[in-house]
C-alpha cells in the first residue's frame, strides 16, 4: 500500500498525526499496550477523534459511557479486522473495515439504548458517529490490518484506554467546574457557583485547548530540560577531555 | 489514488484484463457479501436481544411522564389523531408510531381525569418537547413536564428543574399568559423565570398552540365511553 | 566647532506626534467621565467592580506577557471597558476572572497587543455571560437605595455564589421592551437613569467622550457612524411597519450598550478593519446584527455578540477592501 | 415557510455544526489554513450534504422502515458511494471543478458532519424539502466557520504567537471564542 | 482661470485610465500634512559661500551607472573640467567644482550611507575660480538632439533629490508621444526652500530652462505647479511668464508628497501614471524647478553643473541659509558657513526630513541631488522605541499610491519578501508618509527599503 493514502490519513493526518508505528521493528507486547495511554495518546497527542471529545464530555458519566462504547467498538473491530486480514482483498479494505465498524457501533448503540437510556439520549447522535471516529478507522488501517490478533487487540486496548483517559480528563474538568459535581455527586455544596460555560460548546473548545496547552507546556519544559542536560553532559565531557 | 480508496462497492472497478479480473471481482463481491451477511446476522441478533428492553424503556418513560402530568391516573389509554378526530385505533396498514397521539387518563372511579398531549417547538437553543395534562371540562391544565430540551444549563433548563415554575401549570387556566414578575392575579397567568424569558415563553407557547390544535379534537371526543 | 554626537535614524525623520501609549492613555482619560457617572449612579460598587476587572486584566498581562508592554495602557483600557459592561452587583471575583480571561485568551495567546482577533473586553464579558448567566443579568436600579449601599454581594468569596441581598433590581429598558413591550422614556435613556450595566446607561455622555476621541482621530468615526446609521435605518423601517412591536430609532440607539459598544468597543483599533471601506461595512454589519438579535433573537441585547461576530470577519473585510493601487485598475489584493 | 427559515438559520448559525455541535472538526482543524482551500472544502461539503439529505430521505421513506437495525450501515455505505458517484460525475462534467475539489471529496466520506446530518434528519423526521433546507443551512454553516477560521489563521501567521499556543491549541481557542460569539444567535426566530 | 483650464484640458487631453470626478482635480488623494517649518529660510536671499580648502566629488552623483574617472592624482583641474566620463546612456559626466589639484581617487563617505569612489581636490586658494574659457553655444540654433547632448555633457541631473539624468528624460523613445512638460515647483518636503528661493530670485532662468526643454521635446504646452504656501514664488513666476508660450502656472494644495512626479501629474493633469510605468507613458515629462534653472545656466554661462543651491536649515544650525554651494563641499564646511551647530544639534539629514538620509560623517560631501541639509535639534528627533502595530490604519490613509503599508510591514517583519512583492511593494516610492503617521513608530519605509534590496538580491529564477 505504499504511495497510497487512506481517507483516514488524509482526513485526520492533515494536522500531523503519526498513524501508528507499523510492524517494522520488534516491539515488546507491553509497548503495544502502553503507548496509547499517553505517549501516542490518540486525542491529546495525535489529535484524533476530537468531535466526541468535545461534544459529549459535559459530564463524567457521559464521557465514561462514550469512552466505553468507543473502547468496545475499537477492540471488537480490531479483533475482527486482524483475524480476517488475510481474507480481505486490498481493494475493498476500507469498505470492509467500515462495514465491521458500523456493525459494532450498531450493536453498541442498541446496547446503550437498552441499558442506559438516559445517557444514550444525552449522547444523541454521537454514539452512531463512532463509525466515523478517525481513531478507529485509523487503527484498522495503521495496525490491525497488518498485525496479528494478539498485538492488534493490545494496541486497541491501549488506544481505547488512551481515548478513555482523554475523555475522563475532559469530562472531569467540565463537570467539576461546570456543575460543581463529579458523577452527579455535589462536591462543594450549594454555595458553589457553577461555571455554566464549561458545559456549553465554547467550554468544550476552551477546555481541550487548555489541556493541549498544558501538554505542550510540559513537553516544552521537558525538551528544555533535556537540552539543558545535554549541554551539561557536553560540558562534562569537554572538561574531562 | 484517492479515488480507489473511496470505492465502496467493488463493482465500480473497471474491467481491464478479463480473466484475472473476473476472478477478482467475484472475490471482492464475495468478501463483501460474506461480510455483509455476517454483519446482518450479528445485527439481527443484537436487535432481537435489545428491542424488548428498548421498547419497555420507552414505554416506561412515556408512562411516567403521562402519569406525572395527569396527576397519577389509575390507568390511561392512547388515542390517535386520525382524520381530524381522535380514535382508539389506527387505520390498518399505518404505523402507529407515526401518528400523533393523545393520552386519556382515568381515575380510580373510572372517571376521566384529562388528556395528556405532547408537542414540540423551537426554544432558545433548539426544539423543546413538552408533555402536559389538560382537562377539557374545566379548561384547566393538570401538569406540565419538559421531555426534551437543550436550553442553557443553569438558566433555560429551569423550565425542567425549577419546581416553582413547573408547579404553576397544575391548575392553570388555558390559554396561558406569561407575566414577568410579581404575583399571579388570575389562574391564566404563569410567572416566567427571570433571565430565561424565552424558554419560559416557549413552554407557554407550545402549550397554547397545542391546545389550539388539539383542543377542539379533545372537546369533540365523545363524553362518555360506551363500555 | 563642537561636533554633536550624531543620531542615525531611518527616514522619515519627523513623526506625526501620536504614539501608541499616548493613544491608549488618552482613551483611558476619555473614559474617566463615564466612570464618574457610573459611580454617581451606582455608588461605591461601581468603582470596585471596575477596579476588579482592571486588576484581572493588568495582573494577567503582567504575568504572561513576555515583552512587558504593561505601560502602553492597553490592558487598562480592556479592564475598564469590561468593568463598564458589568452589572453593579457582580461579585468582584467574577469581574476579576472576566478581566483575566479577556486578556489571557483574547489577547496574550495571539501574541499580545495588536495581534488579537476579538475585542478582549467583550470576549471577557461574553465569557462571564456564558459562565455566570444569572449574576450577569441581575441589574440593580441606579437610584434605589442609599448611595453608599452595595448593589449586590460583590464581596462573595471566589467560586461562591453571590447571596441575594435586599437590592432593588429591575429589567433593562431593552428587556422591558422585548418581553413586555414597554417603552422607557427617551430622557431617562439619554441621561442614564435606567437599569443596566455600569457604563452603558448614559448614552449622551458616551457620545461626547467618544466624539472627543473621534476628533483626535484616535478612533475611526466611520465605525460608529455606520453603526448608528444602520441601526437607525433598520429600526425606523421596522417601526413604520408596526410601531407597537418594533421600537423606534431613538430608543434603539440610546438603549443598552449600543453607545458604549459603537464608540469604544467596535472602534478598538486592533480588532476593526484597517481600511476605510472595511470600516463602513464593519459598522453596518454590526448595526444590522444588533437589530436582528434584539428583535428576532432570543436575547434582549445583542451589541456584544454582534461586535464579536463581526470581529471574526475583520480579516476577510481587510482582504476584500484593499485599496485600489494608484495607477491600476485592480485592488492591492493579497494573493 | 417560517419553519423552513428557522431550520435554515438554526442549522447555519444557532446550532452551527462546527461551532456548536462539534461536527466536522477534522477538516475544520486540518483544512482551515488557507482561504481558498477552506471555501472549496465548504462547497464540496455542502454539495455532499445536499445529496445525502435527498438519499437519506429516500432511504427513510422506502427502505429502512422494514429493517431499522441496518440504519447506520445503510447510511455510511450510501454516503461513501454517494461521494464516489459525485466524484465521478464531477470528473466527467467539469474537470476544472474536479481539480479544485478533487482531493476534498474522499475526505468527506469520513466527515462526521455528513453522517450526523443523516441521523438528525432521521430523528427529526424531516421531509424532503426540510431535509434539503437543513443540508443547505448546515453546509452554509460549515463553510462560514471554515472561511472565518481560515481568514483568521492566515492573519495569525504574521502574529507572534507564543510557542506553547501554536497549532491546534490556538485554533481551538479561536473556535471557542467564535462559539462564544455565535451564542448571540441563540433563540433566533423562536421568540414569539 | 484654473477651473476653466481644467475643463479645457480635459477636452483636449482626455485622461487615460480611470476617470475621476471633478472634485478630485488639482489634487491627489491621501498623503500627509507635516509641519512646513520653512519660515527659517523662506525669506533669506541666496548667497554664495566661499570656497572650502577641499572638495570631494563622488563619481556616483546620479541615478544610474557611476561615471568613469578620467583624472589621476596630481592632475591640475580648472573649475568645470571633466573628472569622470559617463559610463553608459543612463549616466552623466562629473565636473570639477573648483580649481585645484587632484589629491586622490578613493572611497569616501557617500550621502546614502555607503563608501563610494570619489575624487578629492585640494582647492587652489588663490584661483579666481573662473571656468576654462569655452564656446557657449546659442541654444536657439541647436537641434533638439544637440541640445540634449549639450545638457548631458553639462552633467545635468534632476535636482529634486533623485538625481535622475535629465538628458534621458528629454529624449524619449520615438513611440512615446509627449504632450506636456510639467515644472515641479512644489518643494513639499518640510524645511527646504531651495526651489522656493530659485523661483523668487531667478524666475527668468526657470522660464528659459523650460523653453529649452520644450524645444528638446517638441512640446508646445507646459505647466508649472507650485504649492500655495509660496505665494511670492507664484507671483514671481507669473509676473515673468513669457507671453509666447502656452504655460500655465497653478497653485496646488499644500500636502506631502505633492512633489512626487506621479502625484503632481495626478493633481495637474488628472492622469494616473500606471503602476510600474513612467510619466512618459501618459505623455508627460516632469522637471524640477532647479533643474530648469540649471539648464538655463548651462546655456547662459557655458558652465556645467558644478554648483547648486542648497538650504542649510534646522534648529540645530546657528544661521539657517540658502546657499550657492560647489558640488562636493563637505558637510563640515557647509555647517561652518552657517555659523556652526547649536548646542542641541543631534541629527543631520541630507535632503528633506521625510525622505532624506541621516549622516554619520561630517566629511560627507554634497552631491548634485542634495537639495538641503537639515540639522535637527534633539527635541525634534523621533523617539527610537517602537511598539507593536495596533492596526489603526493611519498608514493606509496616508499612502499616496494606495498600498497597504500595514500588511506590508507585517510581512516585512516576518521576512516574507515574495508576498510583499505580490502586494505591490514595487509601487512604493519610499515617500515616508506611512512612517510619519505610524503611532507605533514602526520604521515602515526602512523595512520596505530593506525588502526591495532583499528582492533585488534574490537569485534569478532558473
């Protein structure tokens, strides 16, 4: 598939997402799992799947349910895609992936509707929109479609958890500030003045921006420190020599 | 190259060298067919498993709402708006879910309590969907509940949560009039929420227009049940 | 002959004599009468609220701006203008937060003075309006209570809800018009003895103070002129259609924050177009949106949102209204 | 008529897909760097949205009542094929337009705004005309947001943005500010 | 007469390009109104300075290629002798401005800030400074090409500041039809009174020079544009107006840069010189008043351009004056001739304060294009600190060629030269209006000059 770009890459890769590492070097199985948590976090680092991250994170419960649903779809479709990767001709690859994903999403949607009708109502169309969440299609393209089942599932679990982490960060910040509650439990008592904006659309943009700013700030500090340390090492070596 | 990616159906691949392509096309179609069949089976199973619960959830939700706005009737029945009148049954061959419904509640003494109606119109942010109970004899409202709204949290959503606002509707006289502040001087007035006038007005408007539309039908519905 | 130590600068060697700090501080000075009148109407709450907003703006500018541009006075303007758009009884911590947000998100993330897209004061106010909708729409009545009485629980602790004090509050003239179809006497509007935010009530004074700045060419007179014209024309037209439902031009012009918005917010040099045709369109669009939001929208007041929305279009306006290059048929379009 | 106007304004500004509902954020962040690309993306998007509205109405009216569980799969496949068909038609009819829109069309397949339109249209039980007006309004809203964002971003290239805020964070902050400003449209045409 | 003149002109010479409404006549749009500051010298009669001990004549006295030196160290030269031959068509000779001995040909501070080859002449203190005797041709008998060649050999250049060789302008290509000669008497730069005094004291010379130029070009119509703040100059020119010529004298709005060729043409004829084109393109040749007077002098005395009238002024000089100065006189000597610096002198500008160059060396000599020396006192100089652009738009309102200096400035700060070019940087004439109005004191003209240099240096596309 060299030289080809999938819609997922084009569509989300426009802002420099590194779509997976590929199977070239041998990686310990733990690495497949852990990288998605933070270092290659699909939302905070790769900036994928921003629509749900912004749209449904106005409460922790919504974020968690959305996270679980996405997790389920991601792991399920990675499993299926990886297992059937030898049978799927290249030409209908994307179509088959979408078919598989859409099936899992439909199942997830029905399950949510049956189990947690209130939250399903609050999530609205965004459960169905998991189909077009670029994290999922992206992982199938970049990983599950070319790796064995075990690694693919680990990767999916890692990425799904990474998505969930991001969702929970967003959901916590927005619910705590916006309603003064966590999972519906009042934290500060009735005297607290909620920042209504946090549960409104602008609050979503601002919260994610602040999370990204924080991430960028940490990265920058780390880079500065690393440079500092390097300079120090060089100085030591020079002195020794 | 992007064109190749968007290909959803393998059939769209143009035929170039005949022999291998024939095989390929059939294989593509086969894969998709098998995939589609598997997906279909999975979905049907899931659908079958969840449908009863989903329907039950919906029914319960509706029941709770109807009971709330009709002051906890002993039972209620569903009437359909068919051809400008209320009817117990829908004409054959039509989907009952697609027809506007009115719910008629009965008390323990099998006396009619009132009708519950559902209506939706634009509020401050998006559609507001309201259910309310109405007694055609006294022209009084029995209660009001907001079913769906996306009004501003902390301000507009008081139409759902502010008991002082919601409770006014029980016993209010139709048609309603919204007033800004102060005391209600007559049962037709509803004190609107400070700072959420548009949302409050939307609720009042929804009820008034629903009554204008459905009120005559309700009035025309036969007074006594035969049986 | 004594040789002077020679200065080498680039041409031109003369300057018109205005400088950015001078412009900014003149704007601050021109706001002084408006601040004074706000204090006269709303008692000690007014200067406290404005001071809190200004402190929020200035502290944020000082803390995060790398170039140390505090002395140019732009943060102070943002703070005072934000303060003038707040209700007298707003808790001080909210005012402070608004100032900090306005400067932080409205200005510093873009790189500081001159680079921002949205008017920082209005962005701060929009933030407050969205975050604390109830506190932001509780309007104390100017004349009620003794001068010394506080107009709300302005000393509420940070993050705490303000307690309800025994303050007389009332609807703004626009609110009364929109929701009750009640007009307010024009004289009250012009003088400012109505409910409303601190600095927007006295239309006449704002007109005078802004006019002074326009005379000094510190604001582009085309912007307020086109705003007033657009509002007046549309309002008059609608009023002629249905006088009971649509208020007339005078009411529209002197009610709410239109004067303050047109004179001080829309004319913010940074967030308004650089070209004169752009300014005409900018003002007309604001005026039109104000009327649309006031009459058909869900809000009684739309000046803040109108200006913010049109602010977002300023880069496009600048682009579309490039001057026609001397000696050419086309415009100096950036390609 | 009033309803149609409300649907149009609501989908364009009051409940703007991008700024209020967070739909189509990927192109909003990715393709909003240049004004001309933004406009092309918006036009392509609007075009596909209108086609989708028609197709979805057709599906809802004739196909899906018998198999509701296939709804999602049907939508996504219809959208994907529709984009493909649109691409081929444009290529044939207007090569110039194809060159201008070409690479944006496949992007739209996985643009959540299109699927969301299909779902909203279904949930709200819009008729054909309403659906098309909804699609035009949504498309106009997307184009507007893209255009404004692109013009702002082009201007910001000349600004001294602090290092940490560069990139997506700043775009999100601008989007948040825009979203804040668009709150002024709330309640448009719904006040009595 | 003026308005009548306008309508009559419009009938005879319909403007090319865009039509503009009547109220746009006799002025151009935009521009600025800096303080005039001409009172220091406006009523002071021109006087001749004594010869200094040394003059330094730059070989690059004009726009175009520098002259080739034809003397060597030790040569004795008389006043008016050729020091450098023109090198190419757009080039003029350089003549000795005083009799003496060539000391050296070396690099010397040039008024533009660089070091350039120059001829140093130790002035013969006892020489009468009489030119070497030569035949003065009777201009009336010369054919236009011969006239142009004579003007070229006399080293005449535009004396308004740009120092463009005059003979090039007077010999347009055959396919260009010139219908009008404009004499530029605006002198819109603050402080300067050179042209003003020339018109007051030597109006006949201006008319003679104009007559010669009209003969060169075969044109029958001319106009003299003078800013309305010089009523005595207008009166003097009108009083001496020859009756046999179709010359109109028009007073113009006092506004900077009224004296820029394109602005003058716009104001007088309501023609817009197309972007990237020369005045010739709209059938006009513009000459400065001082250039006209110099041409007259060349044919009256036979002396080439070896001296010019210079205004030495400003609050930093003790005795502001209008002087006849030999070209190549050093700044130091010039200031001495005006009583020296005052205590608060701070910055010396060659040319006017809007477009002139600040000088770092007191040894810098005058060149032919130096129309004034302005010594600014400390209080007059601009502050050196600049602020971020606040997008006030004043620069757009002032730019006489309708550029967007705000955008150009921002682009320049990010070194995006190519984009500046697409935004018509080439049309910028560095008049300085934007820099004058900028409240943030952003050195816009300097940035544009830098960008022009950067664009010129950029490697040619392969």
